[in-house]
C-alpha cells in the first residue's frame, strides 16, 4: 500500500483524536473514507471538516464492541464504496485501576473496545481487503503494549493482546502472499482526549495517585500531536512496516523494554513509591 490515492480506508474512532487526523491526512492524499464512531456528534464534526475534500466520505455510528454491528458496517462500506483497501482499528478507551480494586464491568468494557473491537474490525474487513487485491490492516496498540505500568493492567492486557494478535496476523498474511499486510502501531503520549475521557477507579489511591486529578496529570506527559502521529502511521503503512513507534517517548520506551526487560519494572516501582 505505497499509494493512498483512490483507495478506500475505513477508520474506527474517527470522531476525534487520531482517528480524525488520520481521516484528514488520508483525504489530502486522495483516499476515500468510511468513518465510524460511537460518538455521533464527534463523527459529524469530522465529516464537516472534510467538506470540500475531493474524496467520497461516508459515516456510520458503530460500537466496535458489537461484533454484528462491525460486520454489518464492513459490508456497508463495500456497498457504498465498491471496495475496501484499509482498515484502521483505532477506537480505544482508557482505564486507571489496580488489579485488585478494578470493577469487573470496567475491565470488560475496556477489553470489549480495545481488544475485541480490533479483532472484530480485522476479521470483518479482511475478506474485503483480500477481494480488493491490495489491502492493509492497521491496528493501534500502544507503548503500553511494550511495557507494563502500575494502574494500567487492563489497558496493558488489551494492548499487549493487540500487539500479539497483529504480529501473528502479519506473519500469516506474509505466508499467504494475498496482497494484504498488517501493521501494529505503538503510540506514546499523543495529544488526544483519551486520558481525559477515560475511567478512573478510586483504587489507584493505594498506589499514591489522586483519582481526582490522575487523568489531567497523565495528560501532561503527552508530547506528540495527533497530526504528527497520523503522518508517522501513514509513512509506516506506505513502507509496509511491521511495527510503527509514534513519538520520541515511544522510541525511548521501546529501547528500554529491549535493553532492560526486567529492570525497567524495578525502576517504575521505585518512581511510584517516591510519590506515595
């Protein structure tokens, strides 16, 4: 997928953040767009920003946790656009909680979106990508798919799972030589609203964090713009990279995970304890 002109890209979580900036960046490249989000207002705002773009844009409210809805959307995309070449499984949510204190319903809520949403999107669109003769699956993991962090066990579980799922998929596609490839994306701190809109459980107080300000404090570490992230992702897809690290912090974390696969955990614990 070295060219995006006249291709058709489906994007989940397109109502804000990286999903929106991916849509805008692809439109500038002449790529037709099928956009979805559970947030209809945000989705309409994205569509409004695309007015005047010389590409076809369709939108649909989709809850990625709903398998049947995702499959129905994939079929609708092909009916509307005639084909599908790319699926960006970008929708995601955040949750701060301890393993012991986390509510089961919160854990399931996050996994249904961050992991199963990726699985549904991949499996629903894969036959269509193969039928197009040229396709790419782009799954958003995270730097938290490379390292574990206190209070992020659910998010870590989902993002590690996305990473493993996508790496396995990529190898299968390489064996099949079917014209479709896959990339696992690992953003660092991206300036989007994911932290602000995430759920925080009171249990993180036991780790020395303030449940009332944790989201805003975490957001201060976000150093890469969504626009820069979108450009990095599209460059990675065009180069058929297996893994795309987004942001300088992602490069540092990846290096740390490779160099100090066990020691980094002790360092994280030491830093956390200083704040208690």
